[in-house]
C-alpha cells in the first residue's frame, strides 16, 4: 500500500467567504456540529485554534473504541486558509494520522474547501492492529463538508 492509498481527500465549493468558514473550523466547540462521521461528541472547553503547537481535546465515540478522548496537536495554521492537526489518544503523542482543512477563495462569496484525512504517518504496528484504517469513510468526509456549509449559513 502506497502513501497515496493511505489518505482520503474530498473537496467542494461552499458559498461562503473563507473567513466565515475559518471561524467555524477554528472553534473546537463547533466540531461536533460539522463532523460527518458522528464520532466527535464534544470538546473539552478548549480555546479557539490560533497557532501551530496548540493542543485541543475532544470527547469521542465509535463502535471500535467506545468512548474515549483525543488530544489534537495543531500542525498547520494559516489564518483563513489552513488548519491541520495530528490526533492521538488523550495524554499520548499523536499516532500519525492527520486532518487537514484548506480554504481557497473562489470569488468574493465562495470558497473551495479541501478536507484531507491522512493516516500515512501511522507506523506503530500496535496502532495499526487496533485501528482498522480508514476509520472514516469518504462519504462521512463529504458529509462534513455539507455540515460545514450548513454551520456557516450556506
């Protein structure tokens, strides 16, 4: 399996300016609202995402792992353009998968939104045995784009 086989990328145009979309994406309290997988339950009262290195904690649930928490380390931040973070179990180093949101203006009132789920950095054999990657489907990621559009008022 190549690294290209270890990521899912979805994209669509949302009829909102990038700053409006970024306002939603950079607020972890709103992540349950935009999560198309149904796994994100609530944030742990974290601050708005503002810089690389910041950590935000989320309460999660899925049928494989049950209820659990994740710590998400921000790996990419460019105001109104890019948010990226690596996810790991709470109080542990990220295990190698990453979420990326890219915003590219498409005229004055719309934005191309690209959302990537990349698990190519997962090398721990124990993690690979416990977690059946990909945990999130392309359809769930498309649903996240639809939910983002709705949350932003499109």
